[in-house]
């Protein structure tokens, strides 16, 4: 990571932060709405007015929830949890009606906690008796008796909220008085719902913007993949976004670079074949024009062309054949190559070192190292192999004691069918595809091959990525 660049945050951490911020913001706004929107006061009905309606009198002055009267065959069912309170109210109502308590029923529905509000029905209680025209003060709430209000210096019982009061008529039916059902939504419920809607209006856009910031790099990643499918030479993907996207983008860029090298290698090979085949064809044409034609020389050129074409076809066939890659001990692969070469009398050794594992095709890797060892023995008389791990890669160095190569040819010898002057002078066979095949095989495994001159010879350096799991030393 470059200096001054902000560290990439993983997607999991960003999503967790998004959830936490959204939840905290929603809870804070919801709490503010509930605390600032005090629930409405429940309606209060005087017991004497309820008794007057049960006798058949008119309803009291309409309020937010006026009283309604009906005649029913059965009285309302009492609430077992409020038997004591309802018995007291029934006695009060029977006294107001001048009848027996057995012919009276009072069912008072307990209000919910949110209907009561954090400060009770009427908020803070008033101090002292009220003045003329002021609301009457509530007394007796929650003390085991009916709720009463001040009225002219006396306490008058009242019913608060939802209730049902019934009195039996002479014909056996029951006259029932209850408040009109509360509409939905109420004014207070509408205020709360509007507050929650405002919460969504504030939180959702912020959450969407945050989510887009997380997912935008994924969209760019998909666009880069689509572009690569159309043009392998497209510009590399910009490394930005969360840590996982940055890691995936780096792997994507590495894959694109390998594909580009793969296409370039195949294109270079086709160009080299076209170029090098023209040379023997030109010789054949020249020899055919001579009288009489030199049949043996022409056949030699044809044989050379067949050898070149056969080498290319064999390489393409081997590279295109699907093979299952395995987790391999790279030292074991090198030791197999060394043993096979030693049986043929070659001077080759492999140094001791730690076991390193790679993922690859065992046959292709054996050909890769066998080819480089053969070159070392042909031009350098011996081969010394060293294996080390460097920065997540297995690095194999194959050193010889030959004449080496000038700096200008260290990369050129990897061109198909190119042979250095030393190779042409020694005339040890081959068509110049060995190093091209070795580099192509290494790159197909995610690595590379390079050459470097040392004091008295040449060193072939092969780099291959280590497998994800390495054995313990």
C-alpha cells in the first residue's frame, strides 16, 4: 500500500457500520417522536350522566367520543382482574340509579401503558382546588377505588376511557351505555405515524447512499470483466473500493496480464512460424530452379520444415489438452528430473532446502524443468538447481558453467525458432522452441521464466506461485 493512501475497509465492516448507524438513527428519531408527542387525554364521563342515560335521558354534551345507548339481552362480562374496582363503581352507579347493585354492571377497560403516557392521563397534577372555569382535578387514581373529580368542594365519581355500564330493565333486557368506538387512526396515532415516516425519509436516503458506496466498486468490477471479454488489451482495472474488491481487482489485473501475455505468445509464435517457414521454402524454390535439382538438399529442407511444424503442433496439442492440476511437492518434481537426467550421464545436482508445494500439471512441470536442465547440460556442461521461497513464490534457479549470453539476447532467446550464435555453432539439434515452451508453461501456471548471466555461466530463474496451504517444516 502506498504512503498516504487510506486503508481499504472490508465489506463486512462497512455493512455492519451501515446497519449500526441506521438502527441508531431510527431509534433516536422514534424515541424523540414518542417523547415529544404526548398521548391524548382519555375522555372522562361523570357517573351521574351515565346514570341519566341508563334511565333513558338524553346524552350529555358531545365530546370527542360521545356516549351511545343500546339494549342488549345480556350484560357486559366483567373483568376478573378489576373486580374490586368495578364493584365499587357498581355500588356508586346503583346508588345513583336508586336500584339494587345486582341489577347494575360496570366494566371498565384498563387503558394501555402507551395510552396513559409517561406522565399519566392528565400530566402533572394541579396544586390546590381549581378556580371557576378550570378543569376539575382528578383524585383517587390507582388507589383501589373509583376515580373522582372535584365538583363544588365535593368529590364526584367518574369513568375514564373505555367502559360499559348496564342496568337491567323491567322487561329483563339490559340498557347498556358505552363510549363510541375510537376511530383509527386517532390524531395522536397520525402524529406518531408521520414522525416514523419522517424517520424513514431521513434514514433511507442516507442508507441508500452508503450502500451504493459499497456496491459501486462491484459494478465497476463487472464492467471491467465484460470489457476484458471483448478486448484482452483493455486498460487495467483501477484498484479502489473495499478490501475484498481491491484484492479481487488485483487478482483480476494479474489474470488480464497473464491472458495478454498468453495471446502475445501465441501471436508471436504464429508470426515466427510464418517468418521461419519462408526461409526453407525460399531455399527449395532456389534449388528447384537449378538444373538438375539437388534432390537430397531439397529433402533436407522439407525435413527441417516438418520438424518445425511437428514441434509447433506438439506444443499446441499439449498446451490445449485439458489436464487436472494437483498440489505438488516441487522438490519431488525436481528430484524426478534430476534422477532421469543422471541416468543419461548428466552432471546435475539439486541443493537441500525446505519442501514447497505448488498447484500445477505434473507432466507439464517436468517438461519445463527437463527442458531447462537439458539446455544447461548442452551449453554449460553441468546444472546446479536451487529451490527457495520468496514472497509467496517458489523460485527455482538452474545454473550452468557455459559461455552465457550477451545482455541483448537474454530475452530474445525466448522468441520462437530463435537460436543464439552459440547454439548454431555447436549444432546440437533443436528448432528453437524449447525456451518459448518453457516460458509459456510457466506463465500458464501463474509464474514466469527469465535468464540472467552470472560470473561464469547462465542462470535460468523459474518463479511459480505457492499453493494456498504449505506443509509445516
